[in-house]
């Protein structure tokens, strides 16, 4: 079972990925199983090496990373329907 759900608010720790510093806040927008990590996050601020994560968010704000490098800020309590 996944620790995070889409819509959860998170903050990065030192282990999210090689280029994203600790302390950045964002929202979980997806789950991937790639060489870059297992989770997709849209950050609140534009990142120097950010991208759109295959058009899941605005260009420059997204990153794939490892869920072990995230901590909860707030769990999503709303039901999210993806169509």
C-alpha cells in the first residue's frame, strides 16, 4: 500500500532526488515506477530543473522522486475523481 495519495501536501527531505533541495513544499500528483523515482510532485515554486512530468503540471514545477524523501504536511481529505 502506498504511503501517499494524490492530493497530499508534502515537503522534501534530503533524499527526494539529486537536484531538488530539502524543504520544498508541493502536492502529490501521480505515481510512477521509473529510474527517477516512484512519485510525482508539483512544487509550489518553479524549479531550475523542473518539468511538466508528461504534462501533469505546469512546465518547471514538476519532479519525479523517491517517496522516502518526502514527509507529510497535510493529508488530502477530499475525494479526487480523475476522468
